[in-house]
C-alpha cells in the first residue's frame, strides 16, 4: 500500500487494474493508514513538492529536500528486502558501489549521466545477483550478520583499492549530471523525479501478484513454498532490484555532494536506513517515507544537541521494537485501539 | 505550585517577556552581529578534534567581544559563533555548509576537521566566495577547480614538517638505519605516510610500513612484525593520540627498546595519559610551548571556560581566528575578497600563538594558502612534554 | 621470521588476546542461550564497566582486587533496572531484540558522551610489571586477565552443571515453558542470568579499559569481538566461547604478525561468513530448527 498508487494510476489510466481493487488495503492490519494512502493526500503532497521551489525557499531548504529524496529512495529500496522478511545491515555498501561506478563512469570514461545511472543500477544489482542466492537462504539474525560483514568487506575494498577508488580520500570533483543540473532548482526536480518514479514503481510492485507473493513469503516461507511460490528465486529478484535502486540513490548522492569517500557508505549509513524502516514502519511503503522524514528532519531541529538526538533515536527504537512493531505508520491505528499491541 | 508562587511566576515571566520585547525593539546599530561559522565533528570518534576547533574559535571570538567587539568600517560587530556538526562525513558537511552559507549567511567558516568534511563543504563555500579555514591533508583542498581562492590551511601539513623533522632526527641519531611506520589507512594516513616515507628515504633511511584499520587497538602482532625487521626508529606519524599512546605502550611491552617519534598530530598530553610511564623518552611534533609567556593567556582562558585536556586544535584555531579577525580589521571590510587579499599579505603579523605569519604552497597547490609556522619537537620526561628543539621550516623554493 | 622465539611470542600473545575475548563473549552467549536475546548493548555495558573501574580504581584509588569486582557489581546492579524496563520485552524474540537493543546501545553510548565527553582516557593496569622469560616479553597484567578468564570459564561450567540455579538456567534455556511447569521461576532465573552476564561484560570492559583505552565508543569493538567469538563457537554454548575465543585470539596474533593487518581481517571475516553460510550454529552450537 502506498500513497502514490493513485498518482501512478492517474498517469496510467489505461491500466487494467480496477480502481477499487488497487486501493484495497494490504492484508496486514492497518486500516487507519487509509488516510495516508488516500488519493487526495498523495496528490496534494506530490503537488506541494513540485511547487516548493516557487515558494521562494532558500538553497538550504532545497538542499535538505534533495537529501531527503535520495535517502527516501535508499530507504524504500531497503524496504523491498525488508518486506521479504530480511533485514540487510549492509545496504549502504550497494549505494556506495553505485556512487563510485557513476562517478568513475562520468569522470574517467566520459559517459553521459543517463548511461552512468544505468551502470550505477547494474553494478550493485549484478553483485546482488552473485551473493543473493547464497545469503538469502539464511534466517533472520544470520542474514543481518552476513550483510553487515559484507558491507564491511565492500568498504574495505573502497579503502584499499586506491588506484580506482582513491582510497580513503575518495573521489573529489564529481561533476553535476550536466551543467544545467549544477543549479539547485534543476537538481531538486531531478531528484524529485527519480524519487516519484521509483516509489511509484515499488508501489505498483507491491500491488501486483508479486507483491502478494512477497507478503506470503514474509508471513510464512514454508507455506508459501508449498503454495507454489518460487521462494528463493523471488527473494533474489527482489534483492537484485533493491540493490540496483540503492545504486541509483548512491549515484545521485555522488553527483549532488560532488565528492564520495568510503566513510559515506559505511555501517553507520546502513544502520540509519534500517532504523528508518523499522521506526517508520516495516509493513508498508509509507513506513520508509515517514521514517526518512523523521530521520532527516529531526537532526535539523535538534542541531546543537547531537548527543541528545542519538539518545532519542535509541529510545524510539526500543519503544518501537517493544510495542509498535509496525512503526510510525501504524501509530494511528494503535492510538485508535487505545495502545493495543501492534501488527506483529 | 501554590497560588502565590504561581502568580509570582507569572509576574516574573511577564517581566521577562517585556524585557525581551524591549531588547528586540532596541534601536538597530547599537551593535551589529557578525556570524562566524564553524563546521566540525562534534559527535562520534572525531569529537575531540572538533571540539578543540570549535573551542579555539569560540575563545578567540569571546576575546574580541570582551574588548568591545570587532571594529570595521566605522561599525562595531559583536561576534557570534555558529557551530554545526558534520560527524566527520562529507554529506553532513555539505548540509552544514549549506545551512551556514545559505541560511545563516556567514562569510567565514572555520573547519571542518578532516578531508571528508573539508571536501564535502568546498563545493558549497567556494562558489559562494565564503572564506574557509580547513584542517585536512588532502591536496585537493587547496588544489581544485576554484584554484583554492577562498580556502586556507592554518596548520602545518605533512608537507611542511616532514623533511625538517627527519633531518633533525638524522642529526640526532646518525647511526639509525631502519624506520618502521604503523599508520591507519584513513584519509590522513594514506596521504601522510608516503610523504613521510619519502622524507626518510631522502635522508638515508630504509622504510617499512604497516597499515591498519581505524578502530584497531591491539597492535602487538604488527609490532612484532615491525621488530622482526630490526628497526631503529619507530615512527608514529599521523596516528591519533589514542592509538599513538597504545602503540607506544604496546611497543615497550613487547620489548622494543629503540627510538620512538611521532612526526605529526598536535598536542602531547593525551598521548602521555594513555601510554603512562612507558611514554618516557618519546619524541613528538607539537605546535605550542605552554611555558611561553605568549601562550599562557590562552591556556588560562581555555581552562576558565572548559574542562578536560586542551586538544591540539584549540590553540591552532585560536591562532587562525585571531589572524582572520586582524585581516578584517586591516582590510576594514567584511567583503571576503578584500579580506582574502589582506590575509595573503599579512607576512608581518605576529599571531598570538604561532608567531609570524608565513604562507606557502605555490609549488604544490598553485596558491599560497598554506600556513607555514614554527613547530617544536618535544621529548616526554617525567610525564610532561619538554621542548627539545624548535624548528622553523623554510618555504620550498 | 618463522623461528621458535617469534612463534612462542605469537602463541603467548594469542592466548593473551583469547583471554580477553572469552571474557567479553561469555555474557553475550549467556543472554542468547537462556533468553534468546541478541544483546546489541553488550558493548555498552562493557564500556560502563570501564568507566566504573576508572572511577573506583583510577580516581578513588581503591585497591585493585577490590575495585575490579566492585566496578562490575555496580554496573550489573544498576543494569537490573534495564532488565525490568527494557529487556523483559524482548525475551524469546530474537529479531526484535536485535534492533531494540541496538537502540539501547545508542542511548547508553550517547548518554556516556554527554556525561564523560568523548576524549579517550586510560585506566592504569593492576600492575605495570613486565614478565620476561628468555626472549619472551609480555605484561603481567595479561597473566591476570588470563587467570581470571580461566577461572570464569570453570566457574560457569560448574555453576550450570552442578548447582540448582545453574541447572534451572539450563532448563529454562532448553524450553522455558516446560521448565516453568517444573517449578522454575523463569523471571528470577532470567534476572540472575542477566546479572551474571552484565557482570562479566563489565568486568571484561574494565580489563579492556586497562589494556587499551576508555571512551564512550569502546563498546563497539567489544561487541564485534563478542559476536565473532560467539558465531565461531556457537551461540549459547559455553565451551563454544572458549573455543571461539582461542581460535580468534590465536588467528589474530598469528595472521597479524606474519601477514599484516589486512590479511588478518579478511581471513577472520571470510571465515565467519563461510561459517554463517554453511554452519550458522557455529562449531559447538546446537542446530536450530
């Protein structure tokens, strides 16, 4: 379920899916989420984002917005994996691969930006295809650990493969996608465009047969397998897609900050993405979006109280995991039911 | 609260609000505020340096304010330091720079510490002609597409002190033949180590290097490896004080008896605290001599305001900030181009901590924005750093 | 370089490393074995133990033999509050515990930064003496740590196999409901296990602070060590901790000395990943359903 399913519906009016069916809430309890996924709300939010630069906001606001969009893409891509029942603690590594590939493609191979972005999608996706079949067989905590270690290994490669990656000093002077996009407002629209398209894609995915198969896998793998769902194949496909999308987010970040280095794609960032998904809500696409807003905007309000920020995040994590497994997205429902246990 | 207390409280609050409103409506021009930006790692592992940087700038600003403010162009400015955390991370440094430049409209930024932060913030500050005073070793900081026009390095980098120190060491230890280096493979280490190794080779030493991951604390295996090469000198170069202290302690604990020197880093106290009595005889690069009368006021000011050890960056940035404020006074303007031009010409200014200002860097970076200053070699004796030599590097011709 | 003097030194160093690894990992595996909780905050307790020792021994100057256990006791007792208000919600819930306790770890770590700021300190060792046997040199402090590790392992083993409470713990670990049906007070047992686990962590943290450094961030490497040891040896297995600790310590010492730091890291990570893929329950762990 996603607030953008209707946006996408509006754009592809010729789609076969019946209007009523696509708006049906997902199998998981969360009826209060309906107000978030209501077509009007989604359209209003998207419109507001499109109009934002015209309200005379300074460059700083646009800059924070772009950071939010990029993080949202990364968090949503992790969400794909989370919905299959696996939490990856190495997702930032795939972002990093995309970032380096795109930077090198534009700087050393002089490829145009669109091509570089495609490569930024393909490279991490290919790696995911390689490791996926092996690691996706592992259950919960072991998968977390393996992905964590994998992330560390990738980071070590970034640090040590100095000839290609620049080592710990990274790559400086990553160009903007084109001289036109070096300005804040055009880049804002570029990032916004990417985000809307990718979120729409993911939402569409969850609404389809594949989405239902994913839910089935998450709820009970053995049962799904017995029902004929090609579990491993599907998990790997989703994993590959997710890592590819993360690569795109990484590429956008590289061309935005104009500098990439190994510390930008390390465990800290992977952890942040996980926290976003957990706190925002692991069972709905709205979750990572809310989580991103929470994680990106809160530090801006609490600037100057960095330690308190972290303490606060920590406490929120505890509370969410102990009581509201569904995260912020499920808050409405919980408040209605008077604090009853969350979805799972 | 009792009802009497409550009404008193309301009265007090009311008066405070009135006072605030009055102050806010006070006639403009009484004193304008000049915002000074700071970007530094204020959380995470790099906090000690980030705090050092921030505190150094804050002390300098407070000092100016106490003397009545910064008098420029007929106006008097009260200095306000606005500091943002970059968590030693490029993307965060960019956001912090964005906020400082676009929202707070600062014209001068001190920091970040470390190359990732520095390189992340430059694309924001340089096109906007904001002056930046950075602490990071990467050459791209000064040698870049903006020709380093508005960025300065206010701390000796390896390039400035490596050769002089090695030459001094060679004279003090004519017999030594082999040098062993153990360094982290982070941004600083990967730049500093090759430079230092070259300096050693030029002076007739054979060099062995080992890298480790930042966060390692157990060095005995690497130390054994080093000792098997029969080194005479153990060089700690860009190691952070914590790791340097551990390396010293563990080296002695594993039986190494040769010379230990650290050509890099600033400040010696933290290292002594960690290595304890085993730090005896260790040689180290440092930038301030606390016994000098010119330095004492700063140390006193620091301890009045803050607790804990004085991090090496605090005096550096106190010094840098003082230079910048003086440049503003001399240029009689806060226009960054005029201040920048003035800075470049300030060769006769005697800065509070480091003495005469000298800029270098034409050869390596194409722009003379690297501060070149006298430094010290200290030896640890009786738990304190004692000045053994004072070296003034000459600009590379 | 491969001569007997160096090899002996490497072996001795390896055992020294193993000792501290074992101490760090013991509490971690206990919490997993008994309560099925993946204690991501384990390092935080070790860090707190370090600060406790810093104040009791480094600052107030209590004799070492009093300060070390007292520091661990203080931390463990204080942590019981967390047991009641945080851990209780995560027993038998592996996945939630991971993320939730990660939050606890962050909270404790940054509260420590606020309280003690980020600078690195050190705690003086129990003794500065160096032991020199022929060519072999190592600090006497490591002997103390090794002795305590051996004692702890033995004590654990005896406790869980020969005492009433210990056996109750094992029963609860195997199947808490049946154990309860047999009259085991599971919440009391959990509290006891928690207390012991945190005590061990804090004790290890004290040693770590003396050997290496103390700052609010030193919990993280200790958590990593605990993880690796426990994965190698098997989650929930005490002999596994001994085996895993020894393997890791000797491997780090050997590989680091002869092949450098990068080799050591790669091999260790590689081994752990392979183990997780092919034998996730570790060398001595129990295969899970």
